[in-house]
């Protein structure tokens, strides 16, 4: 990760944590924003596509899957500071495709009272095309996706941050209705002589329900599902679009130590009347372990002085 990307990451998370500090204390969940949190994680994430066509019998289904998608990363968090560094080593099972394949993935969330804004950026190079019988490499294929969703949490007793991070912990079971509006732009370029880049725009509205089931003081299961619809535009051709999201998290938490496993999927499917159809899927599996501790006295003093001057 270069210095420019690191700067963007710090800037974005500064606003994120500023918004989080606006949240009042709630007996249904506990905040750990005053602790230094370090963690390591394994991440398998990709933006894959499926091409479906009804013009032939039997129907044709072809998948476009990125070569490199598994990452190992490290995270440091303290109040407005949130730094993540990750790399995709070749020795991991899903990274053994073309050696020039690349993958960069960045996600963050902003919180303001009951409002939540997510942001996603994915840049991939090097794919393989697969059907039921064979696979072939597309080493020069590139995709770039940018977008996110705006959501509203209706229930004050529900902690969405428990699902997406370990800086907050749900202490009593609770759920909430959370509608969201999503927008994504994707540029897809096969980089072959007979092809040209394509631009895709997605607009969807999806009602969702999330629930954190507290099994004990240290263990919980969080889950959520969203089903929605919207509009898809591919190079000026507009069609109906359907969205299905699924979130699942199993987490263990102590005052100092924590660990979790999570699965998140976002799927967009074009209407069946469109031929050929280009469906879009974002899938993320994450395994993480971490540790919290009180900040060193000098670090806290410096942070408090800076905080007084800039007003965060």
C-alpha cells in the first residue's frame, strides 16, 4: 500500500470515527473506542461476474472469476486512527493464477447517529473464464468498481458495528429493520482485440433486517438479509435489476481478546428477459483475531492535545 492510499485510509476513517463518537452510551452494547486494537486477518474477497444466455439450448452460463483474491492483513485502531495493511501472497490456494494478477480492495463505513454510509473500491487484474466443462485464462482482463450504500438503522438497541468490526459489542440480543439505497459503477475491460471496455451503473433500493443473537457474554451470532430491486445500465442499455445480500458473523469477545469469522455477499442479477445477462457478485470471507489494550500514556496525552486543537 503506497503513501497516497494510506493517507486516504486515515482520512476516511477519521471522519468515520468522528461520527461514531457522536453515539450515546447504550446499555444494549459496549464501545471499545478508547482502547488500542490490533488484529490480524485472513480475507478472501472478489468481484466476480456471470454471463447467462438463453439464445442457445441448453442455456449457457459462464463465470468470470479473478485469479488473485486471498489476502493476509494487519490492522491498528485507536479512536480516529485506523490503519490496515494487506497483501495477497502467491502461496495461498486461490492466488496461483497468472503471476501478473493484481487485486486491491478497500472498504469503510461512516456513521452519523442512525445513518450509515458504506464505501467500496475494488480494482482487479487477471481473470479466468469458466463453464461446466473447461477454464481459460484472461490475464489482461481488468475490472474497477466504486460505490456503496446509504442505510438507516431504526432500532437504537441494535449495534450494526458489532457485525462489521470489533470496536463495539452487543450485550443483549436485538435486531433492526435497515433499508438501504445502493449505487455502484463498474468498468469491465476484457483487454482482447475484439472487445471494448464496458460501463455498468447500478441503482437499487433494498429493505433489510439484521439481528444480533447474544448466546452468552462472550459469544454471539449476527445475521442479516436484504432483498431489493432497481435499475441496471450497461453502456446505455437499461434493464430491471434484483439485489440479494446476506451477512453472517460468529464472534467471540473478551475485554482484551477477540476473534470472529464472517461471510458477506452482495449479488445483483439482471431481469431474465435481458439476453445475454451479466450478473454481478461481491463475496467476502474474513477470519480475524485481535487484542485490545490501554493506550500508552504518552500516546494518549498527544492524542488528547491534538483532539483539543482540532475539535474531533
